[in-house]
C-alpha cells in the first residue's frame, strides 16, 4: 500500500517546504519537506541547495516509501487507505521505533481501532513540552485515521 493523496498533503502541510538546509526541532539537518539528512549523512551529500518544490517532493516520496514499509511490517490488521496514510505520516514524524513500541500499535493490532485512534493525541511532546504544531498534526492524523 502507498500513502494516499490526502496523507501526502497532510505530511507536506505539516512539514512545510524549505528550499535550504535548516535544523528541525530535534536539531537534525533537514531540507525540503522534512528530509532528514542526519538519518543517513550520505543521502544529502549530493543535494545542492536551494532545491525546488518538485525536488523536495521527490525526496519526500522516496523517504515515505521507507515508512510505508515500516507500517506494512508492523501492522497486523487490515487497514483502509486513510488509516494507512495516517500511520505513515505519524511514523514519518516520530520514527519507526516509536510506532513499534506504542500503545497505539498494540491496540490497533488487537483490533481496537477506536482505542488506537485515541492514542494519536498522546504524541504531542518535544523536550517534554506540548507543541501546538504537534497537537494539530496528531489531530489531523487522527481525523484521517477515522475517516471512512
């Protein structure tokens, strides 16, 4: 399964486009739509900033493929396109390890879709402080997750 158009737009909207390198909230060297250079320093060595939105979208689609794979391997129950896309956005933002160890995943794999949807709102902290942008993102992911 692949992230759907609504999920892709959700990620793009919350990541925002940056043509030049910058440090994200966690201090990671980043470019485009949240392309994390620190995760693999070799993947940014050939990028010449500034980049275009088209280049950023290609980087994002390549990055998202990895997270689509993580969601596919971790989730053991049937998902619709919106549920899958919400989880890809969540995992792209928080990392595979956080999804893997989450109560959200445990509830989901137990077939408790409603309980899983309520877990999104717990993932709104950075440096032990609530971040308004993360609150908005988790609510958008949850809304997509529960959308028929």
